C-alpha cells in the first residue's frame, strides 16, 4: 500500500528555492515519464535540459537525452609524412590523454604536436564541457599520426546519466555517488 502511494505522486514541479533566488534548480517530472531540468543563475540566465525519468521503489533516476559523449561528432585518423603526432580539435578546444599517459591534461588547445608514437587509445576532454569528463576512443590504426576530432554544438552543458533522487514526503533528495567531491545534497521541494 505504501509503494502504491509513492508511485502515484512523484509527478510535478520541484525546486530548491521558492522566492528571491539568485540561483535555483528545478525538476519537472511529467506524466509521460519525461522530465525538464533547469538551472537559473542571476548572471548566467537559465539552462534547460530534457530527458526520461523512472521510478524504482522510492528512487527516481534521471537521464538526459543528450549525453556527454554526443559532444564528439567524428574522429578522422590519417597517416601523413611527418615526424610528429598531430591532434587537432575542430569547432572546439580540448585536451588529450594518449595511451593512458597524460600529455596535455587540463590544457585547452585546438592543435597538439607530440613526438611520433603509436596511438591505441585517446581520452578526449572538451574544454567547453563543464563536467570535464573524458570521452574514451580506441584508435583503429595505431600508426595514424594525424588525428582530427570534430565536435558539435549541443543544446546544453548539463548531462545526467542515471542521476538518482529519493522521493520522500513531496521532496526529491539527491543521492550522492562516491566519485562526487561535493558534500552538498540538493533537496528539492514540490510546489503545490
């Protein structure tokens, strides 16, 4: 009986700030299992993303339609006559980790030149991504020495993948994972 009450009520609009807010987060859970997540900052304006939500017992999971990995449109591998390995970002700036060895971590450039080496794996960081998480790619031809990474513009910089909240007494309480360095938990209250 308790579960049936919980599962019928989580839809609606939740916010962490009711009035006179310089910053706030809102989650609107729609009846069709879609959600709208928005962040408002007094100086930066509003950012909004959409996705799907699901309920399991008392836990709601949010996953946005656009994911962090969607930032990369394509990667082109070529062999050119050169004594260097050249990596180029098109449409963005980034940094790279090559074969698990840090070369340009946290440095945002559009073009990198390294001593020639075989490349098996690239971890790519897009500098316009607020989360600064790597996107990992296996290189098809390890002898490629001219690699072009083409990024595309996406609608938002907010990516949620199975982000969990406990639904309790008309509140959404963020569940922190072990890799999250912040101690603050978002608690969003349902607006009536």
